[in-house]
C-alpha cells in the first residue's frame, strides 16, 4: 500500500523521485497540513530532519484543523488554494492539494476547473468537517468536473 501511495503521488504531479539514500526507498508523505504556509513548511521540514526522515515530497493542503473550507465562502477557499499552489511553485517536492465545498455548486465547479488549469491534480473533500454527506448530487457534479479537467 505504501508503494501504491508513492506511485500515485508521483504520477499525480509527474515527479521523478528525489534520490534517496542508498538502500532506502524515497518517501512521499501525502497528507500534510500547512495551515501557516511557509512557516508550517519550514517547521515540517525541521521536524522531519530531526526525526531522521528523508522525505522526497509532500502532498500539502491549507485546510483542515482550524482552517475549514466551509460552504458559502468560496473566496476564502480560492485564496487558500492559491496559497498552497504558490507554495508548491516555489518548493520542489510540494504537491498541492486543493479543496472546494461541494455545496457551493457552480462556485465549486468553477474552482475545480480553475485549480486544474493551474496544474493541481489532487482534490480533497473533508465530508465529516465540511458537513456534507457524499455521495450528494453536488459531490458527483464536483467529481465529474474534476474528471473532465484532467
């Protein structure tokens, strides 16, 4: 399963693995919350280094914990997605993960298409914290738009 996650993460971004130490497999952590952008990334990397973990890449998201992507606030969601996309653009190995709220209907669909056009390959919906119950028609519409966007 770990190998499959690694392959999926690399193929999602078209990344070649960063060279791991001899005899070690490269590691991509695919669920990293960077709530404070650059500050959180720096702290994450320091913690990984202190723990002796050679991490080749991370799947990074701005949402979760104190930063929830709530329905009815697509401007905040868009700004959060833009922040993680910008962070990934300046840091090799950071794979941006975007989100939308499925109940934002057309705004969610537009955001999925927008982030896909900016190169995002991974979309995560936090159903339990976003208080949505997949599969809803809105979730299916968002998924369909994501599939069309590549």
